[in-house]
């Protein structure tokens, strides 16, 4: 049960011992873990042992001690994170004694209550009205005792990064996200962890020290990124094809400088490829006129999974985190010595139920990316607008468009923009950034942008490869939050990197930057918050060493153990390992038997993708998935990879989510409609979206049940040559499947006999 003063929830022991999360002594293999005392209810622990790696709904707020000397604790495999409703309860409790009204409000109350005033006495738990009778000193005292240190608004890369930083310093922090973690720009990036070769080029040509510094810092962060979330990120060689001989030394020098800037934190050295070697590495490349290529290294990650890992890591370190919870109002109060009233909390709205909750805190951090101005206007309606959003569109093409382990960059497209062409999650993504755009919650990829990318891709690929509109499996548009610094002399020019601004009433806005630099941005933000809000952290910033959820027990070969233990298909085991890290064991423990000889576990949601049904359950139980979109876009990446495959999987996903989250029939139909609308914003062809708009769940189930495995590539859309090619592709797929099956047979032989008979 939640106790009062939830603001202290999960703080280090010396500061707030009353509210705890449970864990078990079986939890940890990290060196620090032995010093932690874990408590869990006896019944839950017993069940947990039986259930192996399953997460259990144990009470989270048991007493226990938190080792202050270490923050990089490995969460127990049995760790049960607080539910979303417990999180909301903790938010409610933060203002159990109300958010005290400002002097003006108090005066208003005083006037309206003038007759009753004389009879009122001070309450130990003042209502908003009674709070009007408190003196400033009393208000300050209550504020010291109550409320979160920080309320972070926005659950993208920046906000969740700030929450992890603040929580690991021992501050009490709450984070609210109006949609889902990463639903904004942070799910729509190019997925690169990079310094940016093009920024380096600018730095050199424009002798711009600021750009140079930005690239250097990002390269440094790139290394940290790979260290703290190794299962979510990897090295990616990127090829720069060169069509003029004299350009080879030019690009080579550029990429060498990139390596040098990274210094000891460099990944791999860049190198030059002859024409023949370039064609070998990237056989789809246009060979006509190719002089050679330069290859350099950057990192690549799964952006929303990184976002979820950050949110869960913040929770593990004690943060209160709620998705689908929107800030609708900021509260202010008088503070002696300050001319302006200072922000002391916010009203948040549970978007799923409409309930409003007052949250009390010492400081509010606005980490809403492209939406920063809306929050700034809640602070001051006339606040200067600082965001100049720039949109970027990406498309997903089938995997055969690029080799598995090599990306491509075109630094000089027809209109001077840069385009990336990268293997990602078994498919190929292509896209670019930088077109001025208005701020919208769900920006749509425009058809002309999609066509432009296809044209640029055509320029680079061999004429044998027919680049077709029908091959676009998904498309999305993201808004880059470019910002102006309102405190700068030249308020019109955009800042190169990120910007931290504190308004007169104490609203701390952090905006700009990029995914790669989220950690550094968070560090600077919390440093500033500590100063501005006079906070008392237990320690300094430790995020360079705080590994994210799933990283501690993960190794590159973990998927083999998963495969052997649960009898999974190879691609499924690899996917689970690289998506959940060591939490994949928990996902597998929820996997139902297939009833087949092989795979033993892991019922797929779609035959073409390695996502399994157990992930839906896990997302609901352990990752705060609340809607179908949360699952298809951010817990898995199905909608980013293939919108039609997502349509096909929707009925089963809705079925499982309905049983996990107790959805009514009406809610299930609504989820279907919302899901289809969302897929329309992800490039689902408009005629198909229209066709699906009036379809009921029952109809869709019936149509999916019909044996038309890839109906989304309806023959009518393909020309004669395509149909022939497709027939060939089917034969190839069958061939691949057969090879895969024989591989699986070999692997099965390696499973110990006592396990291979099933029983998992
Ligand atoms: C096309 C594109 C490609 C990119 N590629 C890369 C790349 O390859 N590498 C890289 O390092 N960077 C890249 N970036 C940059 C990077 O994606 C962004 O800098 C980063 O994701 C911004 O994160 P954020 O948290 O600031 O914003 P967001 O992710 O947009 O998060 C802000 C959140 O605030 C929430 N919110 C808004 N209002 C409220 C409210 N009232 N209450 C509660 N919540 C609210 C929103 O729902 C949203 O989820 C790219 C950007 C774009 C546009």
C-alpha cells in the first residue's frame, strides 16, 4: 500500500526509508549487489522461484535499504516494477497536502471566505483553501518536507535521460509523458549514434569552432552510449561511394579527421575501398563511374527501445514515471526575495481516464522537444517562441535493398541534403532530415518526400534493382526540435546544439541536441536544476557508468542460451536478446509452447518478423504498454518495419492486450480504429487505410484467418515482371526456410536430451 509522502518514494535509505520497491536476494550478480538487502513477500518469492525468470507482482513499497555507494545495480530478474496505477497514486500523494495557492489566490480565497475565516484553524493536512492561512515560512517548511525534487515533463530521450540522471543522484523525481515514452521525435530518428560527418565538414569549411566542439562531444558520448546499453547499440560501417577519383583523398582525409576527433574512443578506423571491393561490400551499388569508396564507422541503435530502457532504469532507481499523463497547468507561489512567483507544481491529466492530479515539486523541467513552446506558454502566455521545428522523413524498404552489415551515406543529394541508407532490424531504412515544418503531434510523411527519397535511392543503386513505390513498407516523419536561445543576444539564430533556459518563474527548459548527446544534456540539466532549485543530491552525476536496464547480464552470445533453454527459432532468440538484453529471460518465461516439434516456444505475431506473442504480455506487465500503438511502434518496431504486417497482427495483439489490461469490447474496437489511424500516419497506403476504417475486429480476424499470407502485396499491384520476380522470391524464401529448418535441426541436436523433449 502506498504511504503518504510518495515524493520520497524509492529515495536512498538515509533520506526516505518509508517507501521501497521490492526485489530479492537472488537478484544480483554485480559486485555491489551483495550490500543490498532485498525484501519481497514470502508468497511472491516462492512463486517467483517456481516461475523461474518471470516478473512477479510483488508489493513494491516494502522497507529495504538502498546502497548509496553504488547506483549501477543490476535489477533482480524477479524485480517487479510498480504498476502505472501505483505511479499515478504516487503522483496523487505528492500533493496530499495540496499545492498551496499563491498569495493572489489566497487573497481571493480570503476575501470569499471572509466570514468563515475567523473560525478556521490551521490543519495539519491543509486543504487548498486552508493552505491560504499558512505563512510563507510555513509554506516553505511544507515544501521542504513534501513534493518531488523535480517533475520532468516529456518522456522522450531528453526527459527520460534527465529522470535517470536525477534518480541516480538520489533526487526524488517524477516524469510524465502525455503520449508514450518516445512517441515524439525520439522514435522517429535515423537511429544513428554519431558525431555527424557532415557537421565536421561544416566545422572545417566554415572554420566553426562550435560545430567542431559539438562533433567532438557527440563522439565522446557515442562511446558511452555503447557502454551503458551494449545490447541496444552496435557499430555500423557506413560507405561513402565516390564517383570522382580526386574526391577519394578528400573524403578519406575527412573521415580520418573524424577518427582522430574520437581519439581513444574511436570505434574502428575508416578506410578506402577500391571499386571492386566497394562492389563486393555493397553489391546493390551502381557500378557505372564508381571510383571507389570510403568507409567510416558510427553507432546504430533501436531508438525507442533505448527510450524504454531509460524509463525503466529511472524507475529502477526510484523515479515515478507515468506515460499517457499530460501536464495541463503549472502552479506558482510567492517566494520571498523573488520578483516573480515561482513554479511549485503542476496539474497533470491522465489521458486514458481524464482524471486530473496535482503534483507538487520543487522544480519543473520542460523536456518536451518540439512542444517546448506550449509548456513555456503555460508558464507565461506571452513567452517568446523558441522552437523552429525541422522535419525529416524516412522510409522502410525490404532488407534486400542493402547488405546486412553496411550502411551508405550520400552527402550530396540533388538538393544538397544528406541521405542515409541503412540496414536496420532486418529491413533497410532510407531518409533525410531538415525541412522547415509546423509543430504537430503526428506529422505525416508527405508523398513528395517519399518520392524524393526513392529517386535519390535510385541514383545510387544498380539499374537492375527496380526501386518501386510498392516496396515502401512504412514511412514516418519526425520533428527535430531546433531552438533559439531566448537569453542569447541574437535571439533569431538557432543554437547549434542544445539549450538550457530558466524562465523568471523557474521553468527549466532543455531543448535541442540529438539522441547521441541525451546523456550529456541530462547531466547539464540536472546540474542546473540542483543550483536553481537548491536541491540536495546524495551524489554527483554517475550516468557514464550507470548501465541501463537489461545490460548487466547480457552478452553477445546470450541468444544461444535463450535458444537452447526455450527452443526458439534463431532469429527470434537474436531479436529478444538485442531488444530486451538480460530481460529476455523474463519475456521467454511468458512464451507459450507452440505445440510443434520446433520451435518449442515462441508463437510469432507475423510470419515475416521475429516478434512473438509473449512480448505483448511482457509489454503490458513490465513495460507500461497501454495502447496498441505503444506495442506496435515502441515496445516492438513492427509498425516502423511494415505497416501491412502490423494490420495482419492487430487482431491477435488486441486479443492479448485485452486479456492483460481487461479491455471491454468497445475499447478493443477503439484500439483497432486508433491503430489503423496511426498506421495511416506511418505510410499505410491510403486506399488500404480507408478500406480498414469501417472494419470491425471480427471482420479483420476473419480476413486475417484466410490463407493469404502476403495479401498486402496483392498481385494486382505488381506488373508481370514483378509477379515473375515475386514467384522467384517465394522460391527463394522457401529455400531459405528449408536451410533455416536444417540449421534448427542441427541446433536441436545440441539441446541436452533432458530438455529437448519440451516441458518449458
Ligand atoms: C528525422 C530525424 C532524424 C534524427 N536522427 C538522429 C540520429 O540519427 N541520431 C541522433 O543522435 N539524433 C537524431 N535526431 C535527433 C533526435 O531524435 C532528437 O534530438 C531527440 O529525439 C529529441 O528528444 P526529445 O526528448 O527532446 O523530444 P521528443 O522525443 O519529441 O520528446 C518530447 C516528449 O514530450 C511529450 N510532451 C509534449 N507535451 C507534453 C505535455 N504537456 N505533458 C507531458 N508530455 C508532453 C511528447 O509527447 C514527447 O514524447 C533526429 C531527429 C529527426 C527529426
